[in-house]
C-alpha cells in the first residue's frame, strides 16, 4: 500500500484553530507530540537557521491521541548548502513531496550523483532527507502501512551512500560552506541515525531479493568507479581543462581550450577502443563541455553538432543504469512468481513448478515502486543553442572531393544516379484493391520499351572546419548539420564507409 498523502491544509487548519480557541486545551483530545528541543538535545532542531523556514503543522490521530508534527519543505535545487541542511533538520519530518513539483530532491541528487567526484555533503543529504520523508523510508503516520518491498528497494538504493559517506568529510564540507557548529552537530546526528536505519532495513531484505535490491546498485557503482580508475590520467586531464573552460564561459571559451577538449575526446576513443565510446563515460562529459564552450562562443552550428552526443539515447547516469537493470530483473522474477503461483493453483507439484521456471528466481517485486527518474529535472540542451531552440538541418552525401578554402574545407558530393527500365503499362479488368474513398484500383499489365530512365539527384557542397574534414576520404558517406549560405556552412556529424561507421565529429577510426 502506498504511503498516505499528508493531510491537506484545509483539513489541518480547522483542527489548529479549534485548539487555539480552547486556549491550549488540546490535551482534552489527546497528547501533542511536538518534539521541539533546544539545539543538540534531540527532537527537531530549533536554532536561528530555522527562523526563515516556513514549517507546516501536520496533525494526525492515533486512537484518542492527537499527534502534532512540524514538516519542513524539501530543499530546492538552487538552495545554498546551509539552507539545504537547515531544511533537513529544522522539522520533525520533511514534506513528502517537493513544493515545486518534479522528483523528490533526494531522487534528483541520486540521479545526478557522480561516484568519480563523491560529494559527501550530497550523499549525507540523500540519507537524512530520506530518513525524514514518508515517501522514502521515514515512519508513516498512524494507521498507514507500507509494503516491505518499498522500504527494501529504497534501502538498497541508499546502502551505497550509507557505506561510502564519511561524516568527517561531511563536517568539513559543511564548515567550509559556513554551516554553524550546532547545526552541523544536529545534521551529523541525523546522518548517523539514517545510516543505522538503512543498515537495519538492508539486513531485513530477504536473501532472494537482495541480489536485485542491493547487489545490482552495488555492482553499477563499482563498475563506474573502476572505469574512472582505469582511465584516471585521462579523467584528470579532462577535469583540469573542464575547470578552465567553466571559468571562461561567462565570456567565451578560448581556442586552445576547445582544441584540448577535442584532443581529449580523440584520446578517450583510442583508449576505450570504439567510436561508440563517445556515447558513454568521458565521451559524454567532453561533449557537454564542448557544447557549453560553443554556446559561450555563439557558435550555433558547432553546438547543434554536439546535441546528439550530450544526451545519448542510452542515459549514462549510474542511477539510470541501476534502474534499467533492476526493472528487467524485477519483471522477470515477478513473472516467474506469477507463473509458479498459477501452476500450483492448477495442482502441479512444487518440483515441476520450479523446473518449469528454471533459470529465473521467482519473487514478487510488484510492490517495489522504483523511484520515477522521468520526473527528474534535466537540462533542455536544444534550448541553449544560440539563436533559440530549433531542429538541426542535416545534409550530406557521398564525398567526391575536398577543396581547401582558407581555414575551411569545401566538401563536394557525387550525384546520386538511379537507372531503371522504361515500361509502358495499361490497366486490366482485374481489381487489385479498393481505396478508402471507394475508388477501384485495377491491376496493370506492363511491357519494357527498351529505353532506360535516369534519375539524378544533386547534393549541394558544404563548408566545414579543416580539422573535421582532415580524416574524411573520398567515397565516405558524410552526414553534417548545416546552416544558410552558398556553399552552406556545416559541421560534420559522422561518416560511414561500406555501411560501417568510421568517423564521428572529427574523431576517425
């Protein structure tokens, strides 16, 4: 059963008003559980950092007991770190849903998390927010229940952060951000409580479900970490150049920085071994850095050329990898579970049933309810292209010649010629089909006339930067994004030879 929605404000307000009119006589109806305490002594934090945070009173009843709790809003993505930490600890709980819609903030952090740059503060926020949010692993209100699979799924996602986060690194990050000592103390206490709860939930996961809930996330994070370690030198080089490019974006990223980013991409493809590597790992990170560089330079064509690389069809985040693998595994296990239940209901013995579903571990994951990563806010890349969002115009053909033109190169394409035998045809009396408008279409009888018809399609030339044309060969089938002009300004997207992809952007293999 899904968590119960928070009591709507129009229901909370009358209860609060009634208590006010009774001048504190709410004890007549039960007990108030407002557990506000001074900083560092348990309960919700009430330090000066909470003064600007609008808490919402949540009222619930457990039998004849009236329970009052203060709910703080989920942090906004743009909140500074001190405010995010305050929102995590200033309420008894955190609102079940973000006020601005979209994914829960801890889901957003999870989606964006990069194990190569382990952000201990964000890892700590994921844990503490989850442990105080009923839509994650926080306790539900009176009378509400949660299927165990829901808590197990979320605990499995959180276990990575619980294992890897370093409280000392968290404390240092908070101190550097200007978070006061009392608030840091409370946040770290909440962090430890969250880690304990995650470990408890993970320990309760049935052995048959642990490979899906725990091992799949663990393996995905380990794979990404191992890849970064394998190419550590190249990643370090990229990080230095990307930081330099970031500092230049406000004006325009310079030519040497763009050149070095291109060189790093070529080196990544060489190290990784395939042009498809441009769609994952460092290949995508370089494409994004290049995209932002071209945007800063007002180079719309180059930015459009990178659009297909910054957001590949197969998402690269570890969270997406985990989601895809878990959904596949849960679907197969649940189908096997239902199939076994159906066969048992037919009177078959347990051994026969297990044999019929051999190779798949049966388990009912139907109530796991994975986080919906589709609600995560993502960059709208096309809208950032200088001149406004528009679909790129793609042009190209079979390369017939390359002609230098200053720092550019003109690419010329061969005409596409089709020949087919000329025929003379006449209708017969046999109806071949009836169109939707009732018109009859008759079969035809045709004969060759001995003549040959020729269809010729011409392709306009394009102009590209020299470095993109350098690897192209006559006979390549070239695709490019083009702009206006004669010949048209363009940027190479790809080149194929004998139906094999041999170049993407300026990287040739």
